[in-house]
C-alpha cells in the first residue's frame, strides 16, 4: 500500500541520490577498510534511514511494506554492507518489539532505534541451532524478579555495535513452545562478544558471537511479558524480514545488470562492442528478465502483506526466488566482464561474493522450500 505517492516518490528519489552520489563512490573504501565510514552512518541517521519501518508514533517513518520495499530496492543498488547498518533497526532488531512488545518496551526502545541512537540486533542462531530454530539451547532461568541467561548466539549481525538484542532463550519444554524472546541490553552483566567473524563477503558488515554467561536481565525484559511466545515472535519477524531481503536482492540484481550492460557496451572484441554479440546479449537479457520477475513478485507480496493477507508462503517464495536469482545474475555479470570480472578493480567481483549470503541467512533456500511446501499442503 502506498499512502501518498508524491511523498514516497520524494523519499525514494532522496535515497536513490544518496546511494548514487554518496554510497557507490565509497564502496571501494568499504571493501578496503572493512568499515562503513562514520560520516556516512551520521548521514543515514539524518536521513531517517534507521527508522523506515518503525511506526510514526515512535519517531519512525512508519513505512508500509510496499513503501519499505520501494526504498529497499534503491538501497540494494550498492554494497550490501550499507543496508546492513540500518537493516537490523528496521527489520529483525526492532520488529519483535513492534509485533509483540509491551507499550513500555515500545516507548523505551523504538524512538531510540528510529533515530539511530540505539542499534538493535536479533539473536536466534546458535552454534548448534540454525535452521531448526525451535530447538534453541540458550537457557533463561527465572530467579526472583530476574532471569539468568546462559548460552552462545552465533553470526549475529551488528552484534559488535549493538545496544540491545532481541534474543531467543529457552524458558520451558523442548521445542518451539518453550522459547521466550528477551530484550537484552548489550551492557547487561554476564554478556560478552566473541571475535569479529571473518566472512567471504559483505565487508563492512559486522558479525560475531554473543556469549551469555550468567547474564542477568530483569523480568520486564521478556517481550510482551509472556513466556513461550518467542518462537512465534521470531517467525513474524522473519516473515517481514524475508520480504525486505528479497527486495534488497532485486536491488543488487538491478545494479549488476547496470554494471554488466555498462561493460558490454564499452568493451570491444572481434571488431564490435561485446553487447552486439548474441551470446552476451543472451546473458544480459536473462539478467534483466529475472530481475524484473523478482521485482514484480516482491511488490505483489508486499501489497498482500499490507492488505493483511497471510503471506508466509509468498514471503518464503520471494526470499527463495530473489536470493537464488541474484546469485545467477551476479554469476552472469562476472561472465560478461570476462577476466576483468575476477579482478577487484570491478565492483562485480565483490557483489559476486556478497550476494552468496542472501541464500543462507534469514532462512536458507532449503528452509524456504520447506515453508512453501508446508503452506501448500496445510489442511489437506
Ligand atoms: N509465521 C507465523 N507463525 C509461524 C511461522 C511463520 N512463518 N512458522 C511457524 N509459525 C508458528 C506455527 O503456526 C506454530 O504455531 P502453533 O503452535 O500455534 O500451531 C508455531 O509457530 C510452531 O511452528 P512449527 O511447529 O511449524 O515449528 P517448526 O519447528 O516445525 O518450524 C521452520 C520449522 C522451518 C518453519 C522454522 O524452524 C524456521 O523458520 N527455521 C528457519 C529459521 C531461520 O530463518 N533462521 C535464520 C537465522 S535468523 S537471521
């Protein structure tokens, strides 16, 4: 749903210009230093990018899913690490509070997240718990008016810079119904961070372990104040997150199409531009066609989400198709570049590595297939 086309167009145009004029020129520096320049983070705050999806009542822009998708398509047109800086505050780091938090939790955390003063992060994955998210092993034991948390969370995006974690821990029996979601401030006693992860791509994105060793949080840290709801909170967060990630994948694919087209129309072989060779044309055409298909399905699913439809299947389908699609597009974009595509002088080299992650996080492609098939067969 787009509430006011003119206002949205203005926002999308501002983000597009910021991406083209500020972020794209900084991509090489981020690759080199593995760090997003603090000045860029400050500009993101000023633009309101940390609060895109946080309701206006709590200081955010309160974008609908369709509006958020339009912005994510633009943000996807540059190194994925830039989007990651604001990704958790808009997505997995704040949506648990928005969906299921108490009024006090919303009032305290959301305005701070919307302004970018506070960075939120989402801690579900563990060393032995990835796809089987209902089997969380981290424990939370009630002690008076506190809980004591023990366990390790793994590959947690933005953990090194986070101020608060939406963290899933076990308070009850085995399986999803024994999982509770907590809001754990990063400075809680007993919480420490592991070494920064050394990743294949997405340089500039910070991830690491979060270690809970007798970590003490007040009972009010339980999201919504109710035990045993944490798995469902996590699933709601991921439904929305998967649409956002799918839109980012389409944005990345659009950029890769531009890079491939730019190269193909300037590189000359056999006496003519390689874009005039039909085998290269085929690669370009497949890239553009798949990107367009991804764009259409993400916008359709976002509209359905805004209309209140059950979109578990559609969100998984968008994540599955768009993350796999951008992998194929990146592969062809490198191929169009020939040997140059393997060199760090051309952006397609790091995009190729960066997009590999999209098929893994927020649920692997195989998990999306399971979710889609389960939705198709439910009730039969
Ligand atoms: N949206 C809303 N509710 C959901 C849901 C979804 N996508 N998926 C499950 N639920 C609900 C179910 O309806 C069920 O509710 P009831 O108890 O009221 O019936 C409850 O949650 C438990 O669901 P289920 O029994 O299906 O749990 P499973 O352990 O079988 O879940 C999957 C399996 C694969 C769906 C789940 O483990 C999953 O999504 N894993 C991937 C996790 C992931 O993406 N990790 C990435 C790291 S986080 S960045």
